[in-house]
C-alpha cells in the first residue's frame, strides 16, 4: 500500500528522519527533540512533527524511502544527516539494538 508521497524539502526530510531516529527506542526525550529543533526552522519542525505523529513506523519508512529517491544528496549532505542521526541516537549516551537496526535501514536508503 502506497502512502501519499510528501513533497518535502531536503531539510524537512532530515527532520522526519531525525524524528524517526528519536522514536527508534520507543522513547522520544526532550533532549532529542531539542537537538532536532536546534537544527531547523521552527515552522518546518512543527509541520513535519505533526505529520510524523500521524504515521506508523512502516508509513514513515516508506515516506523516507520515496522522498530520498526524489532528492539528489551530495556526499557532504549525507554525511551531515548521518552525523545528526548519530547525535540523536546517542542523546541518551547509549545506542540500542533497535537504533542500530534503524541506522542500517536508513543508511541503505541514503546510499
């Protein structure tokens, strides 16, 4: 089943990816949310966060995969996203197995 394909900017897609990273261990912390907010414009965050809260994990992964295919990321942009993902994962000083698994899934989508 295909979800409605969002037409996100690169930054909006990054927000969505980081939100999924924050949720990977089933507990989104204020530290994680504040880190994500610090990287973006508040209006973009609010728009994407609202959409994110309505999606299941499968819908989220499908949206990310579809959106990544529409974007043309440079190696530098991919490195920046990966660095920000790691920062979200390690916000609680620990990377769980679920977070490691999600990291591999998104890594495959980005490359």
